[in-house]
């Protein structure tokens, strides 16, 4: 039997770097839970994992499910994480909903 070649230095370095941080899966967001809580959790994970802008954008986009996934259709090509968060706030955020709920309540009183 022949002896297998030792792993390259590059693959050793990759394995060592991968073992520094545990693997975390970004939770799904479907619009049925608090957006503010979701974005806070996402921000904490992104900071811990030291994601750059592109990593944040891709991970945020792939975390959507259900109604939240429809937001991606409204994103312009080359959109940013900031633009995506603003769009989410418009659709699912509590600040924008408060104005809407107030208008609905006012309409009911008439």
C-alpha cells in the first residue's frame, strides 16, 4: 500500500481558520415575527462572523422566507444591505405600521 501525501499547508490553514469560529446558521425571517428583533440578531451574528458588506447582503437575502422573500423582487440590481433593511422596515417594521394602524383606527371612528 502506498502512503497518502500529507495535506497541504493551505488546507491546514483553512481547517484551522474554520475551527476558530463555530458554524452559525442565519435564522429564517418570514415576516410573522418582530423585524427589529430579527435585524438585531442578524447584526450581532454579522459582527461576530466579521462579515463584509457583500456577505451581509447575501446572508440577509437568503434568510427570507414566505412574504419576506417577496421584498427581493423590489430590490434594484446592485442593492445594498442598507437599502434592503429600509425596504424591510417599510414592509414589516413597527414604526411604519404604527402610522398605518393609526390611520385605520381614525377611519373606523368616522
